[in-house]
C-alpha cells in the first residue's frame, strides 16, 4: 500500500536514509499527530523478537509515532509524520537486518532466506552427526579434526542466529538469540565442542520449525484470499468480456456461470441458482438465490447461470472485509499474550544475571570454575523462552482462522479469550430468536371505523419507519390493496412507537406501554391486548392522541406475529451444553409475548417492555453476577447493550458492514447454532493457551532445578526446549481441525 500522503518537497533521489539517532529508544512526543500510514511486508517475522526489532528500529528514526506488527500476516503498519518515504522505511529496516517491501510489490520476499535456513539447518545437523560419529568410532582422531567438524556445524547453524543477537544487543535488549549465542560461545571456550554444536543445531531447528508453524497458520488466512477468481465476466454493451477484478466498477453487470466462483458482491438481476456460501457464512447447505437476492464474492455457484449488479468493487467485498478484520485481529493481543510478552521482557535479562551469579558465586567458593561455567550455560539454554513466546500467538491465530472458516469473525485474541470465558448470554428477540419477518395476523376495530381505515392510519405513520413491524404493516396494506397517505409531523417515540398527523388530527401507533403513557388504555382494551399477547403476538395499538378539543382514544389493534426460528430450541440447548449458565431474552416487546417466545425456545428468563437504556441496565446486572456476559443483537439497534457486554455478537453480518464493524464477534449468517460452536471453540482455545503457558513454564522450572544440581547437560536442555516448542505448536494447531460439541465441552 502506498503512503497515504503527498511527499511534496521531499527528496526521493537519495539511496540511504538519514542516520539513526544515538538512542534507539527515541520516540516522537505523544502530542505529535501521525499524518501518514505505510504498510510493509517484512520477511522472517515469526515471533515476538522480530516484532520487537521492527518496533525498536522504526521508533528510533524520530519520524514514526506508532508501529503495529502482525506475526501471522507479516505486515508492519507504520504511522509516521509524512517526512519519510516508503523507501526510507524499507532502508531503516534493512539497516537492522530485516527485508521489507510494499504490499503492492510482487517480488518474492524471504523465500531465498527460507531455503538458505533449511539448507543450513540440514548442514548443521549432518555435520554434528558426523562429528559425533568420528569422535565415537575413532579413539584417536587427527588433532582438531573433530573440533573443525563441530565448528563447521556451529557456523552452519548459527549464521542467521548470531546477527539477530548482535542486532538485539545494539538496541540494548536481551532475547533468546543472545542467550543461545552466549551459551554456544561459552561451551566452545570451555572445550565442549560437541555440546555447542548440538545446541546450535537444535536451536536452529526449533527456529525453523517455529517459522513453518507460523507459515501454516498464515496459509490458512491466505486460502481465504484465494477464494475469489482473478477475473470476472462483465456484460458491457451486450457483450460478455473477461476483465481483471480491479477493472470492474460498482453497478456493472457480471455473469456467473454454473460451477463458477462468484467474483464480486452483487445483487441478482437475472436467473436463479443454488449457491454454496460455506466459505463466507459456514452454511453446510447451498442457498437458493433468485432475483433481488445478494450474492457474495468467494461463494460457488451451482447449476444455474446468474447475472448480478456489482455492489462492491474488488477490495470492498464482504470477503475482503473478513480478511482485513482477521489480519487486524492479530494486533489485538489477548491478555495471555500481553502477559507472555511482559514476562519475557523481564525474564530474559533476569536469566542472564542469574546465570552470571551461578557461575561466579559457586565458582569463586569452590574454585571449580569449569563445572559452574558449564552449569550456568545449561541454565541459559533451558531458560530460552521459545515455547512460551510462540505458544500463545499460534493458538490465537489458529482459533481466529478456524472461526472464520465457520463463518464467525472475531475482532482479536482478547475477544477470543472472553468468548471462552462466557457464563451468561443475553439475546434480542426479533431477528435473533425469531425470524425477524413479522406479519399482520389480525386487525381488531374498537370504534365504528373499519379495519381498512385502521390499517391505513398505521401505514401512513409507519411509512416513515424501517422497523420490522412497521414494514410488516406497510406490506399488509399493499397486499390488501389499502391506499394510504404519508403522515406529516412524524415523530418516533423510542421503545414505544411513533406519532403523525393526518387530515389535521394527531394519531399514534405504539405498544402496550405507550397506551398507558398516553392515558388512553381501559379495562376493555386491556382484555383485548392480553388475549393477543398471550398467544405470543405483538400488538400495535392505533389511536387518536389528545389535542385541542379532540379526546384521545384507541381506534383499533393490529396483531403482528413473528415466528420462532426452527433451530432456536436446539441452539439454546447447545448453549447450555457448552457451559452457558443463563440465557436471558431482552426485548422491547411486551412481557407476555416475550414470555411466550422464551418458553417455546427454552430460554431461562425473559424481560420485555425494555427501552435501550434498560437493556444496558440488565446487561450490567448480569455482569455483576456472571462477570463474562455476551449480548446477541443485530449490531445496530442493540449496539449500546452490545457495547456494555463483555462480548457483543452480531447476527447475520454477511453483506452488512455496519454489523461487522459494530460487534466484537460477527456471525456471517443467521444460524444461532454458530454461537454455541464459537463458544465451544473459544473454550478449546482458552484451554490450549492455558495448557501451553503452564506446560512451558513447568518444563523451564524442572530443568532449571536440574541445571543447578548438575543433573542435565547442554544438549538435553536444548532438546527439552525444542521438544516443548514443538509440542505447544502442535497443540495450538489442533484448533484448525474441527471438533464436535459435547456435554463435556465446558470442562
């Protein structure tokens, strides 16, 4: 991506950046506003050490305000003052031994380095093995032959580790590369060539495997990018032409042939077909699409042929939004990630000091310097925090990617952990538990006015609203061929209804509560309302407001029904199966209707007649009791309550940018069962993260004790560290494979 600013007055003809300031910790004053953003792809970003190097290097330039680095995408998003060019930033990173390029640059970044690393690790392993065989088979080999072989093994394995160590020291930091370099050099000095070679090889192998594990998680995200074809069939002047996606404009007509992938988001204008939407929504069965329906880039057309009007250009599709949010999620660190980063920051230098004390104090007391130098080197090796540092980010990205494959978007690792901790869930009624497509079922008149007149008054006011119940009344009026005007002086009454003026008279449409507030309810009307609401139907009271010499009165009641989703009962049961202790429905609808729907769905508790601020109060009460609470809504109307909850969950977000942006977690389809699937996966992720951290620390503790007592060696220490690293990575990658929900999921 190019810089989002003009470089006027800036010289671009220089080849090298201005020199770095003396202190690499220099940063801009927090009051200075960044006026530009540059995104670079950086090779070899496989763990937090590279992230720290990038941040330290760029902040030290004096031009950079903020740096966000994603290990999984390999991207560095740089906020700066606009006084440096893209090439300047690339050169700064190059001076620190890091290769970078722009997103738009298609050059092969880092593949050569990967091949060289693989070759060097193989060479180091082979040479170490040869050295051990020569020393074992030949009792008296030629002088220095074994040392030379081990020396070559060390050089082969350490050529990409030592530069990192020097870079870190220049930035006045300590990391695992420094620990390993000191340990290897120390082992060579005391004559332990074989152990120095073994440590180098195993550490290099660990680094290589770590790189491959990150690459696997990275490929899982890249697979989403490959869902869309590179070209589209566009209908222009009656001719069908194949063009690059970047050349297709909004409102153009694309042709999607049978069996082809949909190239861009659009609305069907010709034809019908079943489309496999699994890549976007995670739905297992194809969805029938007809004229007027929306189709999404990356989905797969069935047998029919479609023509669609493009609604989102390349880079603006629902799939593009998904990919962008997944990448951005990497910068939203989970609490466990922040803990590990902070721990490693202080842990590594503390270990250096401890190793020095282990060498100096016992050595000076006993005089046995060789033994205590060796033990201090073992301590350095086993203290290397590889497994601890890599375990959490790989777990988080595996969880986020697995969720995306199932049509669930989560904004970051922090929300993934919260998902795994949820104990209670608040749900909206309309569009969440019910279909969200209410229909008029009955019209009751309470005066001498006809049912048609009652509907006409309601439609005249509701024509100003896009509320689902208002839409249902408008549709009913049109179906019954009832003509109506548009009311003037329209006034929405939040959580109650709306008012409007017709022929000089003030009318209202509203819920049960609004009739009481207007003082027009009576015992007779209460009887009618109760009878309708007891059947699980919503009531729309149509009446005349008190004004001037006109008395207020209720003219009629419109009953509106919203049927429960077929999967609602099973979905609520599965929520309880994954450990949700309380599911509560919060709705603005009347209490009787809400109770009826809740009973059908198997919901624990239902509260109706709630205004938006009352929904927030109920969510806060749940937080006091359960600590971790989710709120499910449509991402717009329920935004305040969703924001108050530990986790805001938007239903049916596919094609709805607002819903995706509003919520912490977005379900791309209206499938309620996805919530329990996501919670189950969140609990798995949280369990794996906790296990990996505890396991990594336990291995360290055990071998640190063994190092003090002299019951381990350098090569055993590094073997344990490498083994721990491999185990936590393999454990984290298990999240990418599907897992069924069971009654034990919450444990």
